[in-house]
C-alpha cells in the first residue's frame, strides 16, 4: 500500500509519498473502523533555506469532524421523541384555527 499522491490530493490508506517544495514528504495514513478515528503520521524532509526534518502526528474522529463541518449536532433519541410529541400536541390544539385541515 505505497501510493504516490500529488500535493493537495486526498490521501489513501497506507504510505503516501509526495513531492513538496524543496523536498519530499512521507505520510502514513490509517483508519480505525471500530472507533471511526483517522490517524496520520507525517515525515517531511525540507532541503531549502534551512534544511530540516519535520515530524507530526494527527488523530481525529471522522464523524465528529463531518458533523462540525456541516453544522450538525448529536441529539439523544429521547429529546427528539419529546420534541415530536410536543409538536403533535400543538398541532392538535391549533387545528380548529387552521385554514388547511390536516
């Protein structure tokens, strides 16, 4: 599972090797299906200006990240059932005043 990926493209699971400005980077990307957590370890060798070896590790929950990006929130099922029951009760009390009957 060794892949050559271009800068800015999606990483694939396994070892991703890419050319960066002034050097190269090797990124190990992994996904844990049981906990829905992604893991990436990046090793970058920068050879221009000040030569450096850079190392970083990142872990994040994929589902929480998706919910945060799209503005969603997790809500308990009991809360939703209470909201639906309240909405149904309000519909019944306001029904005689409605122009369109349900």
